């Protein structure tokens, strides 16, 4: 599998995780998310990160409920990882803004 295919697959997993997180946050108006929805989120994240084209990657995922202040899902939460490109850009912009 080529580098572009792996990147595309990784991007698809990241997009899927972001969509699932957005759906979970959109449902935050309800006092407590339904247990089946959390179980489905966990199952889908684990399945997406175990796909043949991305399973060799190291994933660090934390989904935290803002209204309940608890973790709904975590995968390798203590693993130190190199930030993704978007995090690098945000960090650089924040540092540039702080320095002036």
C-alpha cells in the first residue's frame, strides 16, 4: 500500500472519529448519553483503528464528555505521540501570537 493510500485511510479514520465526536457533542443537550450510543462509539473507533490499512499506526484517542466530565473512550491515552499537522499549525500560530 502506498504512502498516499495510508494517508488517505488515516485521514478517513480521523474524519470518522471527528464526526462521531461531533455527533456525541451534538447530543450533549440530553442529560446523559444513552449507553448504546457510547458503546457504538467505542466499537466504531476500535473497528476504524483496526482496519488493515491503518492498524500498524499508533493511535492516541480520548473522547471526553464535557457535560458529564468523564471519559467516554480512550485508546493509548498515556502514549506520547508526535502531533498531527493540524496540531502543529495551531501550536505554531499560538506561539507566534504569544511572542508577538
